[in-house]
C-alpha cells in the first residue's frame, strides 16, 4: 500500500544547486494520495473542537481548505505582506537570507477560537512561528500545527515545540 512519501516528487538542484525540492503538487494531483494526506492530517484531531483552520501561504491554502471542509468549519488565510485587502496585523520573521512579513485580517479570528495551523512543509519554522504569533495576537488558541513534510535538520519542529506547540507531520526527509 502506498504511503505519503510515494506521492511526493523530489527535484534536485531547485531552486538552487544543492537543494532537493520536495514537490507536493504530485501529491495534490493524485486523488488517492490527496485524500490520504487530508485523512492523515485530520486523524490526531478527531473529536477535538476546532473553530477555524488557518492555512499558511500558499500550499497551506490547498490543505487548509480541504481540512476546513472536512471539519465543517471556517478557513483563514495567512498571507505574505501586501496580499490581503482591508485592515491587517503583521508579523515579521527571519529567513536565512533576510526578513519576511506575514499578515492576517485583523478580524479573521475571535478571542477564544480554537485553531489548527496547516502548511505543506516545515523547514526552519519561521512562517509557522509568525502564524502562531498572529493567531495568538488575535486571541485565538492554537491547538496545533500540521504539516505534510518535515525537514528535521533545519530545526523548525524544535522551534515550534519550544513555543509549547504540538506538531503533527506525515513524513520527513533528511537534508535541506
């Protein structure tokens, strides 16, 4: 029986030489693989009340939308700076080569709402950390973060766990 790793394509030297890009578009394109990923991402949260699913730009939108649908709950996008209309709050985070900023609408979450943050890949954890901080600033309780892929050597999981954040991943790959 296939597992999630079987649906993920690895592309050498993208976007730079020495990097192996883990491409989830092949997972998304396969109906069986995509269903398997959604079911496995949801499994640890069965029976836990979740008010909203928060997706991190951009592949987190695909996963988050599907998870929100399965949970019959709302979906909230966290986007790169300048992509959302209306009033937003922002959170800067560090990249290996500089700084980036994520934003969410200032009325996207209500105090006390329980949210699950979702993305395709956990690398350094900067984007997820910014997402957690944004949700908490709006008064939401982040019950966990779920990812398809973890790159453990980059330390993202450890960063999130230091924030007392439960992390659920479907598979991991060694290397960057």
